[in-house]
């Protein structure tokens, strides 16, 4: 069972009967998050002084794939997304941000699991 508390940034709904978060892929909130993430990638591209064509070429993806990533639309593959992040020099930031040990709630839960003899 997954516990959701106020310390976690959670976007979506929660199935209380099953005790799990429900991912609503087409929700307006999810679309906004994808648009915001894509806009941040576009900003990083501009901060680095790179054109869309340059980033697409360096990441070995099509210009359309980059456009989809920057607009938060489409179904870009994870390796395409990370190729773009690498070109922009921010892939490590994203990987670190996803590490549960870099989050107070995640770190606390990991410590509790390890202290109870569990493994992660």
C-alpha cells in the first residue's frame, strides 16, 4: 500500500479502495505539467544559445520530436528526452531530482525501511 502525505508532490487522483495513486494520463493537470516541463526544456535550450535544429541534430532526433518534447505533446521516447537533456547539460539535474533520497519524505521512508531490515 502506498501512503500519500502532504509532504509529497502528487498530481492526480487516489483510489482509496485499492490504496494506490491513479495516473490520469489525459487529465488537464497532467497536460499542464507536461507543457510546463517542455517549456523548461525550451528555456534551457535558449539559455544555452542553441537553436532547435542544433539540439535535434546533436541529440540525433527529429525536429518534430524536439517540438513535441518542448510542447509537452506527443509520445517522445525516454531515450530521446534524455538525449535532449544531455545536449542541454541538465540530465544529471533531472536524475538527481527523481532520486527519492533527495526528498525529505522519500529519505525518511527509505531510512524507515532500511532500519526495519528491509532493502531498497
